[in-house]
């Protein structure tokens, strides 16, 4: 995919809820100020069906860090370390494992944005097929459901890949059909034309 660097914060899967929200937000402040990204893409903390609470905690703290990373009044220690405030121009919220429902998710002023991924869909499939552990878990859960329906599946590596691909095709195809694409993804988008986030406006003070 052309990723040049992955930064690991050392947190354990399933345990983000036990970490201080201030600590997690400060880490994201530091990442934003250091890398100065033009776009960040975060799990949507405004959806309520996702059982994986890591998605909520990561999305919520990333959103708060995005909203306030440009303010010099936050993270005084980062200012002293030479990382002044920086505001990310654009953020994409994404939903997990199913299409958005009408009016669902996103910060109040976010704009719903479908994206045609037909030309890059195969690259996405190949990247996700490399996630061996999560794919095996997904396939095992699907196989249990099929077994209860009297349709047992022999789970070898080929079967895991086949089930994963079928799921990706179904999801992207369902989203694409809504918007006239072969394969699609959906986001709640917040950018320069969206106005200020509600939580920023609520804490704004007059400039001196």
C-alpha cells in the first residue's frame, strides 16, 4: 500500500478503555504535531452498534486531539519540546463492518461522502488478506454459524481467504450499489468547507 512507517503506541488490544483518556489524547496530540498530517482517518465514535469498544475510545480521543491540536493552550509540555499547535485540515470518520445508515454517525457538521473504490478494490483485498489472525477469527465465527445451519465448512487457509474475499465483495458491493459504483466506501467527512466542529465552537473564546 506504500505505507512508509507504522508507529506503535504499545497499548494492548481490548484494553483502551483502561487507559486514561488524557494520556491517550496527549499521545495523539504528539503524533499530530510531529507528523503534521493533511488528513486523518478515524473510526466513527458516534455509531452505537460496534461491540469493539477500542474503536470508540480510539475514535473519540483522535477526534478530540484533532479538534484541539491547533490550540497552543493545550499540551504545554509539547510546546516546550518544540511541537507547537497544528490543525489537521481534513478528517474522515469511517463505520465498521457495515454501511452507514441514513443520518448516522459523524460530528455534527460532518458531510456524508461516498467514495468509488472500484479501481483500487483488489489492492484493498490483498492488504486485508494479509491480516491472518483477524481473518481466521472472522472465518471461525462464520463457520460456527454455518455449522448450526447444517452447512459445515472445512477451515483451511484457502477457505479463510475465500470467506474473507466474499465478505469484502459483499460489503463494498452493497455500498457501491447505493451510490452507483461497483465497489464503494462511505465516510463522514469534515474539511475546510464544513465549518468549525461543534465542540470547538463551544469552547471558543474571543481573540485578543
